[in-house]
């Protein structure tokens, strides 16, 4: 007596796996809850971090994330990639993927700019790099003040000491 033979299970191709993963992420992001602040602003609870995202890769990653439905982006001058992140944001807005008002952009004040007289200059540089008129949340990156390094001398200043 012959046993009933089961058809072989086909392994999904990498393209199919990517498509299925994209569909799953899109479904999750469509239902992403937002936290409503006392101002009425809605901060999406899931966001894309851009730390350690390499130049030449971070823009494509941000663009893909926005296409998938991410609306919260986490940036910082110390990551050294805010200009490329900004290009991806502007590209997505220009292509109708999202509007600026739908996005929540967080960035951070670096340690060398903690003195009151350096904060505005640092924020203006970050807004210029991101190509934005405003950010939704501006955090102190670390509660550790370092010696000021002028933007013209080295940007991002990083953890280097002069």
C-alpha cells in the first residue's frame, strides 16, 4: 500500500517574503495609536529611529518607512544624517506620500550646545539640514554638557574633544 504523497512545500522567494513583510508592517502602521498631548498634537507611538543609519542608505530607509506608513521620525545632529533624512522627507511630501502636518519629527540638542546662547543656532542648523520650518519635539540628547564646538569648526561635533 502506497502512502498518500503530500505536495512539496515551496519556500517563498525573497521577493515574496519582502512583499508579505511589507503588507504586515503596513497593516500594523495603519493602526498605530497616537498619544494626544495637552496641546492637541498627536504623537505616533511607533517611529523610525535613524541612529547608525549609513549615508546613502538612510534616505532610502526613511523614504520606504514613509511609504509603509511610518509618521514618526527620530533624528539627531549627532547621527550625522539629518540632511539626507530631510531630503527623503521632502521627496515623500512632493510625491504625495504624506504631508508635513501628518509627520512627527523628533530631533535632539547635542551636548556641546547646552548653553542658552548656543541652542537657537543649533536648532536653526538642524532645521536647515532637515529642510523643515519646525520640529515637533526637540530633546536634550544627553544631560551631559560638553565644551562648545562652533558649527563652522566641526559639525556634527560628536564626542571629540579639542
